């Protein structure tokens, strides 16, 4: 066997893949469909860089992303740089700096790739796509509802079936856990019980807030039943504000979109790294993973903001199949004709024959075409 120093150029790092023709085209079309919905509601597209200085990217709310972030040295400035693991904090930076003088509320949209270090059990997802919106400078029930309803419209456009929004308020349960006074192992055990929705363990470990926390766990589920519990639960005034906001958002969504499937999980708080208010997670019956998530947070300068980010790789698996342009093989003598240009304007992809061939159907099939254009006529194979 001949030894060689040539690298295996088909080998990619763990968590990175090539998207081939149909996959890449379908993803691009799906993302643009979502972005069109965002644009129709006044969300203007921005494109932050993939790479920033570490001190900028991980500033403020970005500190919560530190463990997910790849870092490298800038060979010119010798400063540490970081690849974005999430785009939301970048949008907040743009809003606070380059768009500081722009009228509020500010509506921005974005789409692009992010690079993650990876988390245990999910090391295979190190490059992901994101597409989302951020509503910056407004703190109201109406703003929270707008983000949910626009996301729902995007799901409808893509033909996603049996989707639902799960609403939560991490600040609510975090504040209650704080009232327990527990630290260290006792607090960790209580948090773990809440994460597993283990009512018996929460009752045992909750101490002075056990009854309230168990009520929150019992409220998890369909929105109507959850509201009945949230409205009657006994909460301190400073924490009651969070519960009231959650109730108000759910009621407003029921009024504006009664067909929308809503669930409520007031005991949910794990995985929400920099969020401070109402949060939402998008699910579809056909997918085990969430299609997207978002919520309320404080942008730079403690400016109120709310947004939602879709994961296109997962979202498009739940959507109706993307219809790609039908391919037409255009005989060499016809490629500069007005007919070929007309076909492209009508939504066909024309594949030009560069040489004269004897068997046009065979050549068309070889190049994955389902039509032939010859003698100013479109022929179906």
C-alpha cells in the first residue's frame, strides 16, 4: 500500500457538515420566506459580523454565552476574538451603538450562521443557522404579543402543522427559588427537582416556598388551566408582577389569535441565560427539538427588548417541502433565445447545453433535468 501525506479533504470537524445542492437551496428559500414575513411587519434586516472582539461580543448579556464561544487570536492586533454563538446580543450591540439615535421601538431582523463550542450530548451541533427578530425599546404586553404573532405568521407561510407556543417567565421561578434562602447543594437539588417537574421532590425540598413552587409545577400545561392557578396563587407583590404579566400576555394572545395553540410552563427557567421576562418556545408535533425560542431581556443600557430566533435546520424539517425550480435542458442552439429567458422569468432553471448532442433526452436526464427546450418548444421528459 502506497503511503501518502495527502490529507483526507472530505473529513470535516465534528459538528460541521456540507449542505449539498437541494439542501442548501431549500434552506435558503425557507429562510427568505421567513425574512419576507419579518420585513412585511416593518422589521429591517441587519447583518452583524461572524467574528468580533471577545470584550465586545461577551459584554453585558453576552457573558451568559461565554462557555459556548470559540475564541482565537487576531494576528494583526493580537487581541482575542470570538465567533458568535448567538446573534441576539449582536443585534443589541448594534441598537445601542450604530442605531442609538434611531427612533424607538426599533424593529430589526437577521439571518446567519453561528458557531458553538457544543454542550454535552449535543457536540454534533456546532454550526447552526439562525433567523429572527428583535423589538427593541418597548416593554409592554403588546410588544410581547407582536413577537409571538409574527412568528406564528412565518410558521403558517412555511406550512408548519400543529405548532404551539410554550410561554414561561424564568424570572418568576428564579425569584421564588431566591426566597427559599437555600444555597449550595440544597439549592441545586431544588433546581433539579423543578427542572424534572417532580412535584413530590419540590414539596420536600422547597421549604418556605414549597407550596408556591408546587403550584407552579401543577400549572404547567394548557393555557386555560394554567391561568386559573396563576391568578389565584399567593405571591409576594414584587413577584406577583411577573405572574400578572404572563397572564396578561396569554389573555391578549387568546383575544387576538384564538386559534393559536398555547401552553404555559411557569416553572421553566433552565436554559434561559440572559432573559428577564416573558419567554416563548416554539414546538411542532412532528419534531422532538424546538423550532425556535425567544423572550424579553435587557439590551445594552438596560433598554427593554423582546425577540425570537428560529432554528432553520429544525424549522424546515417541520415545514411543507420546499419546491425547487424545475430544471430545463436548453439545446445549445437555443440558449441565447428569448424563449430561454422567458422560461427563467416563469420560474424554471435553464441548464445550457454547451455542445451539440445527438440524444437530447439522455443528456437532459444526465444533468437532472425534467424538461427539454428545443426548437422554441418546452418538452416534458
